[in-house]
C-alpha cells in the first residue's frame, strides 16, 4: 500500500527544502520516495519532481485569466485540483502500489486550517489506499517570543483538528535558534507543551486584553492536550532520521519490513528479493515497534538543545574534525587501492615481457 506525507506549514517554514532533504536521505538509504509538487507558485523546485501541479495549472495563468491576486489565485488552484482529482490519481497510480510520496503544499495556512479543498483531496487519497500523516512545519523562530509561540500553538491545533490525519508538528530550522538570543525556557518546554501557565509573565508585558486573550488560548491548548513538536535541522542527518522515525510511527510505516526482506515467525529477518516492503505488514512485535521508546542519536530533545542551542559551536567544531578525519581516511584508502593497482599492473607487465 502507498504511504505519504502531507507537508504543510506557513510560508517559508522550509517545506520544499524538507522535501528535497528527505529525497536525498531516502535515496541514500535506499528507501522508495517520490515528491509531488502541489504548489502552483513553486518556480524553483529543488527536488526531482515525480508529479508537478504546474502541468495542470499555474498560479501565474490563474491570476492573469481571472484577475485574481496571489492569495485568491492560490485558493482557486486548490479548488481546481480538487475538481480535477482524477488527473492526480492517474499520475499517482503510475508511481506504483508501494510508493512513498511527499506532497509539497503551498504556504497558505488557510489550506490546512479552514479551507475545504485540501481536506477533501486528502480524504480521496485515503480512499485510494494511501496511509498518510500531516507534517506541519513551523519556523522555530516563533519560540523566541511568547505571543508568537501561542499563535503557533493555535495554528498547529487548528491544522490537527481540521485535517484529521495522524499529525507531526515540527519546529524547523532549529539550527538557527541560537542566533535569536536566549530562550526563556529550555527547548523541551516548547516541544512538550506541558504547562503553559509559565508563559504568563512573558505575556503580561503586552496590553492587558492581549495577554488575557493569549492566556485563554493557552488554557484551550492545554484542555485539548494534543499539540507537541518534533525538531528539524534539515542538513543534519541525525535530525532527519529522528524525524523520519516519528513520522514512520504516525503513518504506520514502522510496521513495514524492508523491501527484499520477510520475517520468520520468531521475528528474524529473511532475505527475499521478491518481497515488496509495503505489501507485507510486519506482524512481529507489533506493539513494541509502535510503543517502544524512540532510539537513535538525539531522539531526546535535551540532546537537540545541547547540539543546536547550548553548545552549538563546540559541536560544529567536533563535526568538522570528524568529517576531516573521515575525508582523510577515504583519501588514504583510495591512495592505497591506487598503489595496489599500480603494483598489479607492474607485475603483469613484467610477466608479459618475460
Ligand atoms: N538554516 C536552515 N535553513 C532552512 C532550513 N529549512 C529551510 N531553510 C531555509 O528556509 C528558506 C525557505 O525554505 P523553503 O523550503 O523555500 O520554504 P517553503 O515552506 O517551501 O516556502 P513556501 O513554499 O514559499 O511556503 C530557504 O532559504 C531554506 O534554505 C533548515 O532546517 N535550516
Ligand atoms: Mg515551497
């Protein structure tokens, strides 16, 4: 069965960059991936695009033809895509039953918070057999200001309730966080969303009515108890892998054995080149695959804080030194291979001359 991610978030939150990063990562680790651009204003698409909405409709044409501005034009494009859903379905079918598809959406937040077209498109994808999760990217710059953070919480909650999908909220560009000055709280305060009453002091510096509104929103968010965040620095492999683990749990991909592998009754992996990963669910250790603690480097947000906020420069220097060492080792190995090859050729020449 096909799996997929609906990648949404505010303008500039990093959606297209994330799709590109994930395409590079999955290609490197040999996992299937296709990226579908559903942003009709995406002129410079960084990733190889499996399906592009531009071959159906472009924002430029809509604005010219219907005298609409960019925002109204974007909503028109989404309604047009919904009306021509068969176009999308035909192309998705060509990607095969075991595809893993990222849908790169435009940055208009109303598409994921109140407009109906995207929601109905998602419903139809679900009926076609897609196992989907919404990946909601939020610029981590928002956590540097209490009122902005509250608006981010509300936006995330609205998207979760509106889209009705397994949902992963992500604080993107976490690598830039240390540039915005000191945070009022540790990073886990912002990602775990446990006790928002601590924000009261920071919020009370605004006008009384505005801070009362923000505190009321905080209460609402806590009553629902749904919002939490993962973190992402798109160029950091560990960060991408960690987010991938969280999304795999949300979509159910965590149950899918690797393509070319089946499971014996005791759970041992058996090599079977004919096995297509997503066709055969992993019945072994079903609950522990889903409910066990997430493992892997920086799966704990305190480590993320240390890497990107508290000791970013030291970690940068450490990683640079690691890369240098790895580069030197590779160069040495290449030189040794070259030397052995030259020696082999030399011996062969001597033998031929004899
Ligand atoms: N430092 C850093 N920059 C990032 C990261 N992710 C994205 N960016 C930068 O953020 C900017 C916006 O990224 P895009 O991927 O175009 O954002 P988008 O959400 O697709 O934007 P729209 O499609 O216009 O809504 C680009 O300059 C990216 O290079 C990240 O993890 N770290
Ligand atoms: Mg984009």
